[in-house]
């Protein structure tokens, strides 16, 4: 592309000369020094750094068309980013549903394990009761079953499984 002076570069990019000098110092623009010692900038550098270049004879029609193109490009980019956001949200929703279903399945499995363990504890308590009180294991005589006036032995309140474990630990000698 063509080399232009700093003043011409400022006019083409519609920037101040101080902005052009500042961008050269910061390394945003590269400059070329001619054998005469004049600083010039390649127009491709201006395009890279500032986008569209403007000419002095370009009127409002050119500005209008470039603004319309810019608006269209911005709207297309916004549309693409919104579509990406929607697809990411859908993927996130799908992953959340999978995790929720997995957690519900784990909870159901653990509840089943708890029920099985509770039933085993109850069976163990029953076996222990039968070992310690074999007299409760015998059936009452048939006369007592047929006699409606016979008094029934008082029912013992059902002991909770966790109370039995606590009492067992209280009776056991301390561990070392």
C-alpha cells in the first residue's frame, strides 16, 4: 500500500496527530522513516489499527453506507453471540438435569440401603431378645387363648433400635 505523512494519516483515520504519535510510541502503529528523514505510515497499518479510512472527497453518502454496513456487521455479530449464549444455556440445562437425576438416583439407593440396614438391625435385636428371654418365645396355653376373660400380659413398649445400641454401648467396658 501507499505511504502517507502523519498529517495525511490523521486525516485518513479521522484522528488527531497527537493520537497518531501516541499510537506510534505505544507500538500500535509502525512508522517508516524515508531517506530524507520524513516519518511516514503505510495505509495498511492505518487500516489495521483504525479500520476504515476516509478520504477528503468522500461525502455523507459514503459515511451513511459505511455506517449501515457497520450496523449490519454489529447486528450479525450480536445475533451470533446470542445464539451461542442460547446453545450454552441449553447445554447447561441438560447437564443440570443429568446431575439432578443422578443425585436423585443416589438418594434413592441410599434410602434403600438405610431401609435394609434398619431391617437387619431389627432382626438382630429380635434375635438378641430371643436369646436373652427364651420364655417370651413360648406360646401361651390353649386355655388362655380360648378364655376371653383371661388377662393378657402387659405389652412392653417397643424399643427403638437406636436406644438399644446406646444402652449396649453404656454397658460395654470402655475401649482402649
